[in-house]
C-alpha cells in the first residue's frame, strides 16, 4: 500500500518584490503560465526551462487550473505594476532620448524583417 501525503507542497515562492518564482529558480509563474497559455506542453516548457523539474511544472499548472481567478488577478497586478514602471521610466527620458530610442527600435525592427526575408 502507498503512503499518501496529507498535503503536497506547491513549488512556488514569492520574492520580496512580489514576483512568484517556481522551484527556487528565477523562472516566474508569469513565464510558466504564459508558455502554457500559448499551447506549450509541460515537456516543452521543461525543455525551455530545464532548471524547473518537470514534476513541478505539472504541479504549478494543476494549481493554475484550480485557481485561475487568483492567478489571473496576480498576473493582472503584475502587468499593471510593469506598465506603471515603464511609464515612470519613459517619462524620465527627455524628448530627444525618446526619439533616439524610437530610432533604434525602428532599426532593430528592420533588421528582424531582413532576417526573415
């Protein structure tokens, strides 16, 4: 007979900045769930992030499926915080710096387009 644990520990932990990491790695819950939502299987996610044990990926996805509202709220809060930070950084740039940044974005987009051709 198998001894069943009373509970299974979830392999996620929140850092001091409010980001949730998986299995003590730098891989965030945001990243893992985004991969899953894009159609990646747990095995594909593991191939991309081999530092996260496959069993932990399954556990996190199972948690996500059972707690979608909470996870979506967390992800929404993270998106809002990122947008606020981005806005603060961009507002700190003088107009000429913004123009320079836009120029380099355009240049980079052109290089990517040429690589695809």
